[in-house]
C-alpha cells in the first residue's frame, strides 16, 4: 500500500513538473551563429530561430548592424514553400519577410541571413524586431500574439587579416538580396536624359504646329 502511494505521489509530481515546464515554454524567436570570431572578407551566417506550437504562414525580422564592419548579402529560409518577399533595404538595417500559402511548422531555424566582414572591428548584430504570422478566422494574415524575443544580441570580433572568401549556399529555394537600395543618393541619368529628349521632341512638334498656324493666319 505504501509503495503504491509513493508511486502515485511520484506520478503527480512528474505531471506537475511537466505542466510547469509547459507553462514556461511558449512562442519565441532568437538569433545564433556558429562562431563570433572572424577575419576580414569572411562570411557571417546568422540564424533566425523560432519555437511555435502554432503552425505559421509567414514571419518577418529586422536585424541592425554596423555598415562600417559588415555588408549584408542575402537571406533565405529552409522551410519548404516559405517564399521571400523582396523589400527595400536601408543601410544599417536588414529587413526580411517570408510567407507561405499553407501553414508550416516553426521549430528551429526559420531563416539564415549572411553578412560579409569588411575589416578589423569589434561589432554586434541586434534583432531589432521579429514576428510570426498566421491566418486568422477571416482568412487574413495576422501577427501571432505572445511571441517573445530570446537572444537578440550577438557580439562579433573581426580580425584585420584577410580570411578565406566563402560562397554562400542558400538554405532554401530562393534567396533575398539584403544589399541596401538607397536610391536617394543616386542620380538616374538614363531617366533624366529620356525625359529631356521627350520634352525636346514635344517642344519641337508644338513649335512646328504653331508656325503652321501662324502662316495660315497670316496668309488667310
């Protein structure tokens, strides 16, 4: 009898412990990388991880970096059917978004972002923001509530010595470009020239028409 009571108490304790562990676990997103020490011109692969008991249909993340130390290259997802959406990129902040037409499991690596080291420096990358997306009852995309951000900051040490140049192999079907596309500082000369020629042609046609009308009025 005493043995049965001990077994029952042990079972109850195990269930309570399991319940407490589940209560503490929840949806989360965090960063990691294989190493934090690099040489110049080496590839830094940053993994974006997620743990969610709810199937997702997309996710977004923003990673802040120092453009004097790192050059962003691309991002991809190993989740089948998770397609990247190309967004405009600004210097110092990676902005990536992925979506799927069907619910997908999110437990482990959901994306990889690659950077190239530019020179000797001590720097860090920081998960500015991240979210998981689901399809709500109305069929629209909605942010999954209750998602916490785990490890957001990774410090990197980059040696000034030139390392071995590596080529990234995308982990998914498609890789998004993360290179900054700041067009405000670039002059679109082809467009300006084409517009100028168009204005010149229109002006010439208008001048000819006006000249013909003037001649007709004068002779009439």
